[in-house]
C-alpha cells in the first residue's frame, strides 16, 4: 500500500516553513492523491502521513465539520501556542464547546503567568508524553521548547537537564502508570530544602502539566491522531515493511486483503441490534432505579469490588488470529510473547472461545526496538515501568480511594487554585463541560438522556485507578459497557500506545465518529482527574 506524502509547489520562505507572508499562494500537493492543499487564514494546516487528521475517522467527516466551524478558527488564532490548526484541534472541533475549554486551559498552562519558566513547561510536557512513547506530542513540544528559548542540549536527554527537572522522573512515572502509589514522601523529597528543591506552586504547576499530557496522549492514540510533519512515524510507531505492506496497516486493517482478518466483520443488522440492546438496558436500569429500593451499602461494596477485580482484558478468537498472523510474519517478537501466544492457541484448540489475561500478560505485540520511533527513552527513566492492575490478585491489598474522602470539588479544586492561581477554575470548567456535554442523541436516536452512560464511562476509568464513589451502583458498568468497549477503554486509558483501529472500530459500530470522540474526551478527562486527585491528596498530606 502506497502512503501519500506532500511536495511543495513553491519555494520556502525565509523562516524555513514555507508559510511566510511573502508566499500567500504557497500550495502543497499530496503525492498519493495529488490533492492541492492551500494555506489560508494564516493557519498552517497539518500535512499528515495519511489523509486527514485521524487514521480512524474519515477525512471528509472532520473537514466537513471544520468548514462550518468559524468559531474553531477564532479559537485557534486566540489560544493556539503553535499558531497552527493541528490535528488534535481538528478532531476535537467535533465538539466546539469542549474545545474552547480545552484550549483555554492548555494555553494558560503553557503561556500565561505561572510559577514555571516557559521552556520548563514544554520539557515537562515532553517527559510526560515520553511515558507513552507519544512521538506526536514529543515532536510538538520539542518545537515549542526551542521557540520559547529552551537550551537545545537538553533535548539530548535527561543527563543534560538540571537536577531539579530530573527529580520529576519518579512522580512522572507513578502518575502515568500507577498514580495510587504517589505518597506524601514523594512530595517531601521534591520540596525539601536545597538548591534543587521545588516550591509547592512550582510542583503543582508541574503536576498539572504531567497529568494533562499523560491524558492527552490517551486522546492522541485513542483517536488515531495522524502525525503533523514527520512522514516516518505514525502515533509513536515506525512503519515497518513486511512483504510489501506495513505493520501499521496490518494492525489497523488498512486495505489488507486477508480473509483471516476480515472474515468476522459484523453487518449493519448486528450493529443495529447492539444499539437497540443498549437502549433497552438503559431504559430498564432507569425503570429499576425508580421502582426498586436503593441497594444496601454492603451490596454496593460488593458490586464495586467485583467490577474492580474483573477489569481484565479479554483476548477473543478474532484478536487471536491477528496475534498469530503477526507472530508468523515477525520472528523477532519477544520470546515471552511467543510463549503467551502458544499457550493461548493451545487453550483455544481445547475449546475455549476466549481467554482471559491479566494486564501483565497482555504485552505489546512487538519489541520497542522494532516499532518505537526516535528514541524517546532519553526523556524518561525506567521505561519498562507500566500500568499494573490496582486489584491484582495475590499481591498486597491497596486501600481503595474513597472519592467522598477527597473530592475534586471540595479538596483538589481549592488546593490547586490556591497554589497555582486560576488554573483550578479552568480545569473545573473543563471537567464539568465534558461530563455534562450532550446532544441528547445516540446514533440515529434523538431525545435520549445519556447521563447514565456518561457516568458509567467516567466512573469505570476511576474504578481502574482504584477510585470509588459510594453513591454509584457499579452494577451499571457491566450493564452498559460491552466487553469490546471495556477493552478499548482500558487500553486507551492505561496503555494508549497499544491502541489500534480494530479496537476503535469494534465497539458501538452504529454510532457516529463524533460520539466516539466524545467517549475519548471523557476518558481523557477522567484519567487526568484521577491523576490529579492522587497527587493533590499527597500534597495535602504533606501540608498537614
């Protein structure tokens, strides 16, 4: 499969970007489809590897929404730090109300008055994105780091940066993968007296940036955001050619004529029946709420513990076919993955339709050396450290974070606002916006109350991070979130770099892409809030 690239049809301007005022008629041509791309309104539209801002969403759907969205262009001109209509913004513009809250808060973190110098802010963003090998965000903030006066030598790796930045490694690692391990001792190490210490306002600013970019990496991978300029990479993965097609095409089902990958596609009637079934479950749950007595606290406890311990990934027959095909094509897959695939294949032959795996068993399909882009390990330490089930069996039991004991509204908001002025208001507006955002539609249905579904998505993310709401019936999660959606949510939230188009396509097949983007926004904000709750609780413990 040939991938499109672009060629400029006019000489570059003096600044080296080909978009200066002296070349208002500059055009770029896609070498694949020969489409002429014109730069207008002083906004540099990105030229990704494959057409459109997303590898998961048809270009025409995003472009059509953007062409009718004058508000989006005004927001970009006012709040974009790069001056460019980037791919993230184009996809988020499917929900303009949310986009405004997002851009305002991000602009405040990166450009407005705050405790940290501008280059520090972008370097911290790089460190956060590197935890998930998100080359899209790394490349974006390398550029911004240099533009804001950052020292180029720092981009050679952590050994070249000041010790106080290096000291953020531990909290970066924990917040990204196991935020429940963050303690007041971690805070005390960072703010202790000495030349490399962090003030509390500086640390809160850094924590907000880390949580923001960990969560944004989830959105980038979950929405299939295409690269802006680097034609050798795609969402943190180098494209490896195997028998004249790309591994990314194999993983994402892009124009691969292979019966083993396409034989189990579902038809329109299947997706319609899924939609109707979900609508029926929502209606039944609402009726039961109105008619039945409220469940006892003991029953609510049981339902939460059940959901927490059952939040394991499932590998189905269809996904097994992909794994086995990949194994045959790439002999350099790590030995542990070989053993796992052999074991699962044997179990499948014995008659098991699906095999449950713990997260530790579900490994990346390829060694990092094969598919990672430019070496991102220079920006982090302990690259092998990753997400581990909060409810992992056989290990020391960790206490559940009871949301009522430390809430965003009553505790986190006031602390962050006191130490980093006004950011609390902006974050609170963003959280409320995405949680309450609704068009009262579900696919082809109108006048639908989706509150129950939105709450299930948000609370399921928090459940995976060990956060529990005493007033929520976690039985609703199993009723409303199908298995394929749970797999997608956990992948996007906990190890987003493993997300594939197959996962994105596998759930809610009758829903609009804009509705799936809404899901990704909910997952992103739920993850960010979870990280902030753990970090701010640790800071509160340090202060008391």
